[in-house]
C-alpha cells in the first residue's frame, strides 16, 4: 500500500533530520540499503567458491600437462565462479508468512481472563501518534 502525501512528507522530514544530526550514519545506512532481497546468499557464495576452486584445479592441470585449452577452461571457470559468488540473489532472503495460522476469533464483548480493564487507546492513527512523538522530541531538544 503506497504512503499518503502526508506520510511521505513526514518520512522526508525524518530523513532530513537524520542527515542533519548524523550525516555519517545516514550515508552508511543509505549505502547498505539496496532494497529487499539484497545481499549475498551463503549457498551462492559456496557454489561460486567451489566453481572457482575447480577452475583453479583445471588451470593447474593445464599447466602441468601443457594443454592450453584445459587451462583456458579452468580460467573461465574461475572467473564465472567468482562472478556467481559475488552477485546478490534475486529473490528475497527470507519468506515471511503467517505465524500460528490457527487463530480463532473471540466472541464479541469477551475479554481475556486474568486481565484488568483495558486502557483507552490514544486518539488518532499510528502515524498521528508517531508524528506527535516526533514533534515532542524535536521541541524537547537532543537531550
């Protein structure tokens, strides 16, 4: 679900405040954040390293037997194995799903046992509460 214009403005203000307070942290976070599924997959790295080692073995065999074409194939295997290990996977690292999908709806008006009366929730939505907290922190200062 896309963000509303107000939420986008609040997010931009938060980013600007982060850049103003700690530009080094902001630049570090921006450089490491490449989107969902970014990063190296262990299986990809392992297979790439194994391919590169097999290519190195073929290069050595090619040098010992003086067959240049075996060494060339080995070199190609080393390059392709290293490239395969270095490229990030295209799919997300973890798949999120429903945890405990056997939830049952409660009866209307029923409260869980062992709990006292519920505290009233603050008025407004989540983003309004976050914006209020942000404004309060900004007014109070850094300490």
